[in-house]
């Protein structure tokens, strides 16, 4: 299976899981999916791959699901619900970073096989990516919520939902990508040329994903959750 086909399947699966989470559990489902996504995204972003000839980091798809979820919370439940999701995601990232570092500090038993793999996964790269993710997530998501409601006040009708969704996400994703890339570069994990390339490519991918989630936000607006 090619990377391009996997990417398409991954995007559809991610947005589909957002819909399913909301259908089954309502607002609680979106909170849970955001929590899961911030952890998965900060692990996946350590891996680079090539899609349609473009070298990019993973994690973009999971973050697009987060923005879709917070936009839906803003649309249906208001600013307070969306901000709660943002702070919940921030707290989750910070907690995950702390507990994973404890797992590295324990001295492994002689027969242990997991330590080298855990060091590779949770070592230097994860704290840097998580710190960058914490800063970019809190700033960009807060801006996303603010812009969404600013546009909604000007264009409240449902026919402008696409504008609220894409307008807020495209700008906040630009800020998110800049902050994340700048912090990782300052920690020395990427060279300047690589950081600049990753910035432009990552934002391009995020912009495409933002446009792709538009049908899903209209679908989610009409979904009546079961609230299991």
C-alpha cells in the first residue's frame, strides 16, 4: 500500500472517528478524542515520511481532528466548552510528558528489552516536541476559538459555517506551525533549512486538511449524539 493511499485512508479514518466519538458520547466524546489526539500527534510528529513527493512530518492529521473538534464545540456549545477542551488538551500533554520521563528514570532489569526503544521514543525528542506542542497548542487553539466566535458574530448563519471553520483554522494553524517549528529549531533538532522547509510543507498539508474537514463540520452540526 502506497503512502498516498495510507494518507487518504488515515484522513478519512481520523475525521470519521471524530464523528463517531461525537455521535456516541456527545461533548464528552470530543473531549476524549482531543485528549487522545494530542498524545498521538506528539508521538507521530517525530516521524517523517514522503507523500506525493513531499517530505513531511506525521501528526498533522491528528491535529486537524483536534481543530475540527474544537470548532464543533465552539459552534454548538460555546466559547467556554471550547476553552475547556483546549486546557484539557494542554494538561494532558504536560501530564504525558511527566509520566513518560519517570518510565525512563527507572533502572532496567538485566533481561529488560524495552528500555532502548523507550529511550528512542520518549528520550530527548519527545520532551522537545511536547514542549513545542504545548506552546503552539495553547496559543493556536486559544486564537482559533477567539477567531471562530469573532467570525460567527459577523456571519452567524449556517451557510457561513465553512467560513467560520476554515477562517479560524487556517490562521491559527499558521501560528501553530510557526511556533512549533521555531521551538524545535531552537532546541537544535532541526537545521535551519530543514525547519523552513518543514514549516511551509507542514502548513500546506494542514491547510489542505482544513479544507477537507469542511463536509465533516456540516455533518457534525446535524448529528444528534446518543450521549452514552
